[in-house]
DNA sequence: TCCTTAATTCGGAATATTCTGAAATATCAT
DNA sequence: ATGATATTTCAGAATATTCCGAATTAAGGA
C-alpha cells in the first residue's frame, strides 16, 4: 500500500505511543496502518508497506487479535487472509481495557489474596504490613468489580453516565479553582 | 530491612506487575518495599534489602518521585534522605493517571492535531483516512477533557459518582445477561 | 498425489533496556 | 579549608526484547 506523508507520520507516532503502553513498535504500527487504511490488507502487503519481515507481521497479528483490535477477513478469489482494524474507538478502548484487566489486574488480585493467606503463617510480618497488603487487595478488587459493572452497560447508558460525571464536575469544581483553563476549549 | 517471606513475595509480584505497566522492575520493587514497610527508609537500606546497586536506587527513586508515588523525608540526627511511599491508593492511582495523561495522552493529541494540519497539504491522502485520524484525535481529546473535569472533583464526590455508576450498572445490566457471576461476591 | 502459495515457528542476530561500579559531585560538620 | 558521608552521573556490562530469515507446516488447486 502506498503511504502518503501524513499516513506515514501517523503510523510512526503510533509506533512510539504503543511502546509506552506495553505493545511493541511493530504491533502498534500495524494497528495504525490498518486503522488509516480502513480497508482489509493481506499480511504480505502490511510487511511490504511497513518494511518489516513477513514473520514479524504474523506474530504481531496474533498479538493484535489477542487484544481484539483487528479481525481476519477474506476477499473472493484471494486465498490470503486479510485484516481489518476495529475502527470504533470506544470499542477498541474497551477491548484493551478488558484485556488488561484480565491479564494484569485479575492475576494481581489473586497474587495478593495468596499473600494474605500466607501471611497467617508468616510470624515475621507485622500486623500493619498485612493491613496494607489487604488495603491494596481490596482496592484492586473494588476497582475491578466497579469496572465489570460499568462494562456491562450498553454504550448509550455509559455515554450518559460519563457526560453526567463531566457535568457534575463542571458544576462543582470551578468554585474552588477559578484558574483559567489554557486548552483551546474542548467539545 | 529484614523481609518476611510474605513481604518478599509481595515485592516480587510487584516487580513483575510494574514491568507490565511500563515501570522497570527495580522501580516497582522499591515502591512495593516502601509500601509494605510503611516507614521511611534510606536509599542504602533499600539497596541492601533489594540487593541492587545503590546507584540504581538513586535513579529509580528519581523516577518514583516523578510519578509522585514517594516522598523524601528526614530523620533527626541522620543526614541521609529517607523515602516513604504514598499509601493512600486512591491518591497513588490518581497520580499515576495524571502522569500518564500528561506524558502520553496529551502529546499524542498534539501529534494528531499536527497530522490533521499537515493533511491539508497532503494530496496523496484520502478524505476518509483524514476523517479517521480526526476521529481518533477527537476521541482522545474528549476522553482527556472528561478526565480533567472528573479529576477536579473532591475525592468524596468522586467516590459518590463512582458508586452511582456501579449502581446504575447493577440496575440496568442484569436484565440482559442473567448469566451468573463467578467471582466470590465482592463488596 | 504433487505442486504452488500462504502462514507459522524458531534460532539467533540486532537492538534496546536495565543495572552495576567507579568516578564525580554535593553536603555538612569540624 | 579538610575530611567524612551522602548522592548522582555515566560508560559499558549484563540482560531482555524485538526482529529477521530460513526452515517447517498448512491449505488449496490441478
């Protein structure tokens, strides 16, 4: 695929960005490419466009699928797999959040629960240290539970809730901080 | 500092965890150590306890401070700096979120704005591709703006809002999905 | 079946990150 | 100032990650 200058810099920025969020550059770039392309692309074309090895594309695509950010499609008369990006950003963000919760938060909660259980036979640990570990466990569990609840809302309700939050904030906060905003005015 | 078995595994888990979230192992472990310790520790003791180089502690501490997760304190009759972890997890989470927004989201928004501006002189890019880039820009800007609004709420209000969200979710969602929860029942 | 093309796996090269230890710098008491 | 202790900097060693390309496996036709 032929990249215009802007498409190229978009993809490069995403590469940077992705690596800060625990994806690697190639993975992030492939998502960015499919996202701007807006049309399904076969793996070899992705490799050609981004100038990376075909095998690297294969691996990266597996990872993107595990995040639920791309889907496999097919074109008639073409045996190759083609891939499209999820372009609805709400959905994409939710997929990432789900995956991170499942992969990182949930196991951490379990690990902490394990610590707490072990702590009962650890006579070298102080009560207050155990209390702090418990505080962390409870915090994560509460946050995770809240997330699951909210996650089940239909998107429309969620949007309402979010706008509500922003509105409450705008009504409540300015009294305290009349400091002028420097952003160019959002929304 | 003498670590009990549970404290040790707590710290090790955090090390793992941290690296998934873009911190390095040492940084995460130091935070974990200070968190369980609950008491200010000098850098050399941190190094000794975690068995890492003193210089590594120095660097990692600078990073933790940049995230706002630890503070420098002093003990009378001791010239050394001592460090304590922020133990309020709400506060800690907010600090991390603030920092990530500032370091990662905001620059990305700017980069996307740059792309959009450049796109006006890029005659090789399609209209729909520009529209998708704009969609991403707007999405991030909206999310960022919302975050800022909510962030300014006093913690008590925020907690209310969150509980409200969870309640709305619980009232609305189950009708659609009567599938039983498998968690042990939170809260 | 056999041949062609697509996709994946995997050893190790290339690259990037983290960590150490020595040297430099800073801080404070005498 | 001088010395003692604390902290930071930084070059390069140690480690971890990413990436390539050759080899392998899979999937279709003919």
